[in-house]
C-alpha cells in the first residue's frame, strides 16, 4: 500500500494505482477523452493533466502511477486553463456539425466542451488541409474521418482486445488520419464488423450504419406485413436510453413500443435461442458419444464466424452448423408463422433488434440466410437505432403498458434468455445436453462455473458420471488464444483439451455488443448480465427442451432435431475467406 495526498486529503492505495483511479477515492473527477475503463492508457489527449508537488511538469493522470508520499493537485486555475486549451486545439480540427451528428447529446467531446464553456474558435480551423475519408463499405459501421480526434481507443480495442488489426493511424502529426492499414476500405480490410470500435469511440467518428429510415418506410407501406424480434441482451440495455437502472428487464415495454411503432407482430429471439440449443445440443451429443472431431464450437455470433473463416479456417470442421437464433426466428416467421396465419411470406418484413452491428452483415452473408425462399431477416437494427426510433415516435416509454409477444415465436425458456451474456450459450446447451445424455432432468440447472467476465474460463462438468470438458472465451484476442491452444495440441497429434467450446466476439458477450448503448464498462456488463439471469430465474421452463413453444414447433412443423427439414431451415455452411478482400 502507498500513502499519498490528493487535493489535501490523505489516501492509501495499492501500488500500481494510477492518479486517475486514486482521484475517485476522494470523489474528484478528472476529465478524460482518450482513456476508457476497458482499455490501456494511451496518454494521447492530455486533458487529464495534474500537478505533483516537487515535479516541474504536469503529469497525465491516466498513465502516471501514484508514488509514496506524492502530493497531487487535480484542479486549480492553471490546470483548468490548460485543459481548456487542449479542448480548443481539438476543436480546431473538428467539424461543428453537432446537430446532424449521430452522437449529438451522447458525445464525450461535446459534454466536455459544454462543461468548459467553449464558445468560440480560438485557433484557425485546419480541416481544409486534410483528406478525410468517409467509409460505409461494410454496411455495418461507418467511419467519418473528419470527426476523429486521434484518441486511439478504436485502434486499441481493434488491435489488442479483438486481435483483428483492421484499424490503424496513417501518417503523423497534423496529418494523422484513421484508416485501415494500407489506406484501403474497411470492407477490404480484416474487419469482422463486431462494432467494438464504434462502442469505444468517444465522438461520432465511428457509428453504426443507420437503417432506421428503411424500417420507417416498410412500416408506412400498407402492402407490407412488418414483424420484429427482440434479442436477449436488448431487453436489459435499452432502458439506459430512457433513464432506467442498468440491467432493467423491459421485455414487456419493448413489445408494447414495437406494436405502437406499427409492427403487426413481435417475436422473441430467445425462442430462436431455444431452437438453437435443441439443434446444437443434439449435434454435440452425437459428436461427443462418437468422439468425432472434438471440440464442438458453439456460438450465435456472426463477428466470430467471420473471424473463424478469415483467421482459423482449419477449425471450420469443429464449428456448429446451427444458425444464430435471430436467423431461426426469421425463417420460422416466413414459413411456419406465415402458413399458420395465411400470410404471403413475400410481404413479411422481418426486423431484428440486436445488440450487434455484425448482425447487419449476417442477414445476407450466405445462401443459407434465404432458406424461406427470400431473405429470412430483412433488416437488423442495433439497440441504439431502436432507442432513437422510439424517441422519434413520441412514445412515453416509461409509462406505456407491458405487452406479451405473439404466437409461440414470442415465448421462451430461461435458457434462451441467458444467451445474451458470456457463458450463457454454454450453460443453456449443458442443461439440454444433460437431458439428452442421461434422459434425466437436472435438479439444479445453474452452471455457475461458466459465468463471469474472466477472458477464458474452463471447467469439467460431471454429467451423471460422464466428464465433459468445456471452455468459454469472449473478446476475440481471448478466442484466438484458446483456439491456438487447441491447434497446438492437434499439431502434436494429441486430443483436444476440450469437448465443448463457446466463443463470443465481444467482451461480456452480447450484453457488451457493438450496437449497445455507449459507455459500456465491466460494471455495466455485470449489471446487464444480472438482468438476464434474473429473467432466467423467473421462467417456468428453464431448459430449452422443456419449452412448450419449442415442442409445438417441432411437432407441428419441423419434425426431428437434425432431421432433413431442420437442416434445410436451421443449418449453415462455412467457407475459408480472404483476410484482405482487395
């Protein structure tokens, strides 16, 4: 422990604590732009400068460790003046189009400029000297280079946390510009569309590809039958846009709001998650009993699928062929639901509300996404896009009544809802795999060993005397490390250390997805996940195979799990892809 003084108050902190972290102990907020709680300090912007007695220069609080007996001042007139100058310099190279920016009223730079009273341009605007790129080539995220403040947060998360290396800074000094390496387009780069760059950008330089207007047009078209589905993680995060406590489960209000927007029916992606578990659970048990090419790798994450095909194509044979839950709901809406309700499937417009930007790419990634005879999911909106639509519509979200989902596609088990957090897919799968292996039901359905935010988790599950070795990884850098461990064993001719593996591209799983409300931290991830686990506990059926809705769909329409019809509607193929598309 180290003793120090901050603004005259004595503190005691662990060795290795930064000044920024220590200041919070005395309730002092030091402003930051380049520092994010998820990321290593880059010391880029300089707005977090502080003074320390006896040191003749100002220190950057985000990257300077507290030293024993250090006497720190976090705010005084000179420090405030320097911070103000830093903001004025940033604004000299930043467009002033806040009214039309996607981050208006949700921008860290805008908030700081308001706090520091930036009212005039004290430095000449130098935007004309640059050639800034606007890149929407992936149709999932958009880069507007004019708005980049060179904080480095997007580069940090893309390179170090996701291990994708799609983004970097080109040139130096006043000409520094954000771009994929080699100055190519984002769609030509290794980008996997996870959207973590947009989720960590403090300004409007990287945002989701907005498709709300396309949905408004469909809702206004009387010849269209618009339906929507709600992903697990959306229900516990959308409330943040309306002042709810983090992790509040707002399923009922979301259903009600979507119907007020004009959707004819609202389904639940959780039901698709239950269907996924039936298919994947049977797939796993079949491979496990035969000891056939283990491990089975399970995930509902399209960013991970893209990463697999680009960086680990030799593992394609281990990947579950089952589609993601929202694709399953999409194909059922245009087949099973359409038939039961005598609706022309060509008139159905399926809109998925997802916590993810990569889902925008997934809906047309391969021919299997057209299993109904047309595109199974027509539009995928992020949580942020839906929140904007609700606000545009004038709906009083806090005071609307709750409503229930429609048909069997709107009901789900507890296993389906925990898909939204890391470890949830594995836990849901184990609940059903146990039944398929033993023909018994679990007395305690909770597998707490697979929960939590540790980057790589592994454990051995006892299934009535049968040992199942499982691993969970989230954040693509962790996924990469786990797969390399498996590949190293394979290269030596040794068996896989795991039987069943779950992977998620985003840290925390979908609760931390690239389309979720801004400001995500581990604290938020935990609270959002807690909301999903609470929803799981409240459900009568907590295992996918016990869901009456799932049983009905298999009985009335699909037939047997892994059967001919199930394969046609619910399964996928993967292919090696080039890392660079140019």
